[in-house]
C-alpha cells in the first residue's frame, strides 16, 4: 500500500520525493491561516489514527487513505497534515520509513491536493446530495492516483520490487469503493451540519 | 442521514478488530529446515507473496511463493547465514535474517548411523552424541517457536496508548502553531 518501507526505493526517487514533499509542505504551511490550524490538526489526527487500521483484503490488506476527503477540506494544507501523521506513524509504529517519508507524503497528499482543490468550489456550491456524489468520486479517484504513484515510485526504483497487477487490482478496487463511500458520507454530513467548513478558503482568509 | 451515519460507524467498527498495516516475516529453523510465514501485523497472512532466500554473500539461492496460509518451508543444502526477503507485490517488503548459529551444531543432512562414539544409558539404549544433540535441538526449537511468533506479532502491534499519544502530539503541534502565529501578530 501507500506506506513504502525503507530500503525499497532508489536514491534518486527518494531525493526527488523528499524535495517535492519539502516544497509542498512549506507552501502548505505558508497558506494555513489561524482559523484553519484546528481543521488541519483534526484531519491529521483522523488520518493518523484511521490509516493505522487495516483489514485483510484478498492476498494483502488495506487501510483508508482519506486523501480525497482531506484534499477537499484542506486544499494545499493537506501536505503538512499528511507529513506530520506519516512522520508519527513511521517513528512510533515503523509504518513506512523515515527515508521514504517524502515519497509517501507525495503519494498520499498530491492526488488529494490536486483533486480536492479542483472539487472544493464545486462542492461548496452543490446540494448535499450532489456534494456527496462529487466527494465520493473524488475520494475514489484520489485512491487510484495514489496507487498509480506508488506503482511509479517502485517501477522507477528497481525491477526487484515490481508490483503485481493481480494484488493491486484485488486490493485497490475495494479500497476505492470504500473510500468513495466514506468520502461521500463525510462530506454530505459536513455539508448539512457545518457547510462553512467547505466554503472556499479565500473568503475565510479575507474576513 | 442518521442511517448513513450508522452505516459509516458500522464500517469503522468492522475495521477496528484488525490493527496496523505492516508486512512482517516470521522465520525459524527446525531440524535444519527454514520455515515460517509472512503476515500483516494485526490483519492476516500474505498469501502468494514472493519469497526470496539469499546466502550470506547476498547471492539468491532459492525463490518461492508463500502458500494459502502465507507459510513457506525450505531445507537448505548446508547450514549457513540466510537472508529472507518477502515481497507482497503491493509495495510491502520485509526481511529476516537467520544466523548460522540458529542451525545448531548438527549439519542439516547428517545420517544418524554413527554408533562409534555411542554413549550407553542406564537401560542400555545407545544414543550417539549427534542423536542427543539433534533431539535437544528439536525440542528447544519446538518450545521456542510460539515464543518467537508471539514476539514478532507483539513487536509491530499498535497499542491504543500509542495512538492516543500520537493524536495528542498533533493537537500539541496545532497549539504550538496557534501560539506562534499569535505571537507573530503581537509583534507586528
């Protein structure tokens, strides 16, 4: 899955991922306003705790990634959130690794950031039902993109650890469905209960 | 809406019995045979995963797939240090090393028909030195296996306290960030 351990990726991939992640985290941090800090922290905690729980699926096991959901709510601020959560997971539980931290942050946060930023204005205007549909599709798409990025990271590194298409299809398709459902439920819930959470960030910053 | 929430909670409840997501490799030596299994901490075995065994110099000596229980077993031609790597095919890789000393003093493929240095017991049953050593090795390996398995499983387990600690850390960081940004505002 998305937590690539130490010793699997080659140096150029590690350095590339690290530089990209550092830049993205810096940009994300710069754009966080005071009002958004608690929001970032809540989603970072949620991602940290939920992605520790995995269920066996087919020959492997999967856990939630929440990339789409975090991207919709946080936009570029997803990078610091994912960075902190993955750092703690690596240090406390040995999930992923410290050298692969950058690559893992990019793999999980980049699809969420791009898809979330694109979808957020649509969701802000939509009815709760439509918002749920958009968020569900966005979440599933973010999972697929994360899978693709993981596959690229491994393929660029060496031929030793190629992904098995069988395992990828057996694990990512159920995960996409579940993520889509979770993303849809959460966004439709937030949309009804606290729609201002999904309002564009610029208007909030201007207040 | 309430129904949806219940469904979401049910999904989460279904997800909680299994904790953690990390591939680990359990391997041990019993009677000169390497055996073990690949598993995800807290959530089942990795079946059909590619296992590769290399010798001390890093030269691959044996490749195989784990079976439906994630298990494997291989009898090496000679006792030496072996390095096992398992690849679940989805970016999960784990390694284990079995030192030469784990194979004990008995070469893997000795025949037990050496009665030259036999020692007699009280009943007159003769057991060669090699036979005694082998019996002890087997008994110790049998007793140790559950312990080693429990250790491997416990090592990567996610504990509730650790998760709460991590969440606390994130809340603390958020507080720190708020404090920092307020201080900056106060100065300017």
